[in-house]
């Protein structure tokens, strides 16, 4: 399994909060994940991180305006509340009898953690400009040789001792490499030559037709020829003549409303890119271990179909210890079914189903619980559930946390004053770095680095991700 490759973007503070609306209240750290193992992401969310597409971020809890506590439900012991049972009965009645309840909808707001990224000032187009070749690390034996430099000698060896792998590699990121400009051909050069003086347009000849119209005509011709049969050949020929004549008559004519509404959008349309970045892109590498669930680990879309139509899609991550709910989007025409509640209950049931195949997978992660934002408190209704302490990164039952959060929006949830972060940074020199396709510990990288020191940034990154992840994931440096 290839190692995770990440670019740490540092802290971002002073941007608008999507929960309370404070114009400069949001504070978080973020990194761009080119690839990531499911175990790495499991360990990250157990330290308060969360992904949106390939962007992985962590609120700085003691500074941000609306502290976001990671919340998980103990799925095996889940007890549906009266309101949950009401939603399930309403769905069953609708599916079996077609009855629509007139009662007010129990709908929950769609998880708005995407706002955290959408409102920050990290423009997605410039998130990562690193090419695929730069992200391809050395072979393992060569990487170990580099790591041993720090043990063999206090001085850095010659750069010539480190060889690069030139073989083909598996693509890590989905971004296309920056194309290398090629030498222009003779025809290209001729196209830029100054035009020769002419006599202007020949008025005795018809106007030149647009290449687009010619292509449409040829495509139509080919389509009609393929559809032409022996029994109705004469009729099709007549239709073809009519269609071709109609196509020619529209040449160089003003466009009507049908021409505008039927124009296909480009593949890189903005709304398509945003949808793909937030809801389709994922850094998680799919894994299918023999002792894991049948579907494997990774990112998935759960589709909810009704009479041949998709009415909702849940984006989930299946990880070694949990099903993590990423986002839900649904057809607003079916909001009366409380699809937000219903999908959460289905995902809890799905977690219990996966537990039968993978006994370690027993939790359902619901993202962030925000006590200071009333509309986000609904997640606490899925009991029994736990909140993650922002200082010790241990789990506490939500019943014990609520009195603390009523008193202060930020609180250390662990009551033991002597408890510390057991997974925190202990040895900075062991942090894995990827420099010029070479994997090395930070202790070696520090000696090779030219220019100002970046130790403060690396230490901040390692403190947030923890010692274990910092030794497994590759921190890209240029």
C-alpha cells in the first residue's frame, strides 16, 4: 500500500464562519491530501480532522468562534428515539401505501462542514500545483538508505548517493500534470505568418459556412445512413433531404431560444467542478483486506432509489473502525420524508451490518457536533454517543460533556487533569518528508534544506496529526 502524500497549508484564521456568521471568527489548519490510506484517515479523524473532497482540515478548537467536536455513535448499542421511530414509520407508510404525512417534517439540516472549506481563502485551483512525477517516492530500499544517513554520519552525504526512480508510477493525484510546451510544427509556424494582401470576399460565391455547421451536417448524415433500412429507405431519404435542407437554411441565421437552451455545457463547467471536488474526489485509497468487509474500505456513494429515480445520495467513508458520514444531498421534493434523519438511521444499520463482517468496525461517525450552534445539536440525539476531547484526544460520553459545554463553548472534556495526549509529537526528527521524490526523515531533510528554516511549520503539522501519522504520511516539501 503506497504511503499517504500530503501538503500542509498551515493555519488559516480570520475568515467567515458558516455557523454563527462571524466575519472573522473561523480558525482552522488544513492540508491537501494527494493520497491517503484508510488507516491514516481513521487516525486523523480520531484527532479531530475531517475531509471535504481531498482537502483535510482541523478546527483550532481553543481559538475558533464555533468549536467543532468530533462525534461518534456506538452503533451496536444504538437506541432509536421516538422521533427516529416516527421517521421510520413515515417512510414505511409512504413506501407501502403511498401515504404522505401532514405532520411537520423532522428534517435535519444537511451537514454544513463543506462551508468550512468553501468559505476559506484557499482557492481550489491553486491548492496543489505539484505534478505527479514530484509525488512519486523512491523505492523502499533507497528510502531506507537515505534514512540511515542520519545514523551513519552527522554530515549530509553527497546528493549523488541518492538515486531517483525513473520507472512508470501509479497516478497519485487526479490533477493533470502541467503540460510541457512542445516545439511548434511547420504548420503552426505558418499559421502565425503575416497574411498576404488579398482582394477581399468574392461576392459571386456563397458565404463560407461555419465548421461547426459542417460537422453537424456530417454527423446527421452518418446517423441517418446507419438508421436507413431496406423497407423504409425511400422515406428516410426524403427525411434526410428535408433535414439537410433545414440544416442549411439555418446557416448564418440568428439563434433562437431552442439553440441557447440546448447548448451542452463544457466538461469543466464550474458547477460540475465544485460538485466533483466536494462530493466525488477523495484521497482515500481503496483497500480489500481478507479480514475486512466485503465491499472493502474507502469512499462510497450510497444511492437511494424510488421508482427508478435517485432521490438522495449519501457520501460515506468506510474505515477500519467506523463508517464516517461525509455528506448527504437529496431531492427537495422528498423533504417530507425527513431524508436526513432516515439516511443517518440507515447508515447506522449499515454499520451494524458491516460489523458482522469486520468486528473492529463498530462506530458511526457523524462529523462535528457544535453545541454553540443550536441547529447542529441534533447530532447529540443519536445515543449512545461520544465527543472527542480536544486536548487528550480521548472519547467521553456526551452526557458528561453537555454541562461543560453549557458553561463554556470550548472545554477540555477529559476530567482527569493529569491526562495528556498520548499520541502527540514526541520526536520531530522522525517525521517523514518527501523532497525531490526522496523519502527521508526530517532530521536528514533539515540538514539538506537550503534557505530559511521551516521547522516551526513542520512541528505545527506533526503536533496536529500526531507522531504515528507523521511517521507514516509523507509531508511534501519543495
